[in-house]
C-alpha cells in the first residue's frame, strides 16, 4: 500500500476554487494509486515536524495545483516553503501547478529553493506552457504541460455533450482580490440584459460583499458558499444555465457538468488556458464582445494534452 503526502492547497484558505482543484486531483490520484493512504498537508501555512515525518515516510509527495510558484518566492509565498523545509521536503512532484502572474525571470533565491525542493527523478505536471517555460528557465527540465487536473476529463466526447446555444439563466462569479468595479458592474448588467435569471456563486468570503457594493441585488439568486451548493445548481436538469464569470475554476466546474461556459480572464491563468487548450475566454477589456458571444453558438473545441497526461501518469504505473 502506497502512502502519499498531498501538499493540499485547499487547507487554510477561503477560496473554494482550491477545493475544486483538490477534488479533481484526489479523484485522479485514487484511480492511479488504488487503496493508497493519504495525508493532507498545508501549502498556505507553514509545515512543521509532524508534516516532515509524514513526508519522510511517504512513497510520493505531491504539490497540488493553483498558483504555488512565482519568480520571487521569498516575497510571494502562496506556497509557504523555505530553505529549512527543503532538508525534509526535497522530492516533491508537481501536479497541475501554475505560476503566479506574468513575471520577470526567477531570482536566485527561487531558483535554489525550487531546484532543491523538487524531485529530480520524477516528471512534473504543470497547468500551462508559461509555467513549463519558467521552470525550464531555472533548469527544471523534467516537466511537461498536462493542463490542470480539473480539465483532464474534458475530452472531445465530453465537450460534444455541452450545450452550444444560450440557456435561459446564467451563473456568474466575481473575484474579491482582483476588483474592477466599473467593468465588473458592466458584466453584471450585460448578463441581466441577456438572461432571464442571474445566479451568483460566492466562491470566497468577500465576494458577496463585493457584488452588493456594485448593484442592487434583489434580482440576484445567491448560491451558497460551498462546492455542494454549486453542484446542486449545475447538476439540476430543471435549471437551464450557462456560466459567465471571472472565477476560472467555477467555470471549469461548470464545464465538468456540461454547462456552456465563458471565462472572463483577469490574469494569466485563464489567458494561458485559452492559448494552450482553446478554453472560451474574453478579457475584461473585451466585454463589449460579450453580448454577441452569449447570443451565438459556442463550439466547445477544448484540446486536452492527453499524451502528456498519460506520460505523467505512466511513471507511477
């Protein structure tokens, strides 16, 4: 029986998007490692002696998804790892990990930290070409672009079953840490004018207060701040609903549930996924194009790097 340590990005965070990522990652790992024993350890908080012991006794340690990497990891600590940790945490395998924002070349501290922490023998899985290129720049060449595990099941057969034409209602999200009141209000107004009902999912704690600061919300149908609440709406066949919003992984959850999806790109994550995998993305600056896109047929030609995914998986078989 394998023991796996998961550096779990859903621990110590209010962002339910990380829970969507971990949900898919754990599904994929359970298929790959049947009857494995899992220990979940934090990335958003410091790890200590107990975590070190689990890592040392594990067959594999996976760093799971989201924006864990940056060009200055001494300053931007989405993954709270330091040089002391790397004495114990020095064989980590990346799984669907991404780079935070478009940045300059990684600094010396980051280069040394990552080259020490990451496995030199295992192939690392990253979510886009940008992250792959940044790692190769620092000499981590055992890396491939697999896309995020949330997308691994968005096969041509799955996408063919996604509705192409506009639905009656729409599910929207906004992003509390990347606000643009003028454009976000414009987004809500466009959706209100083009759909019968507007649902709003609270992906993070401050999202509800943010939308309430923008508009009168009497006509908004709020969806509870949990993955289960989101799934109840997306899985309900009596609700004909599209997804349009700034939250990337809420949109991918909608695609998993065969709902027509338009991502409003606010950072490198959605833009790179559009470039690499043909995800339907409009930037905030392109909102004037949104009504036409909503009211026309959308072809779901998402292109998943299946060969890279199989190559990454095969090293554990």
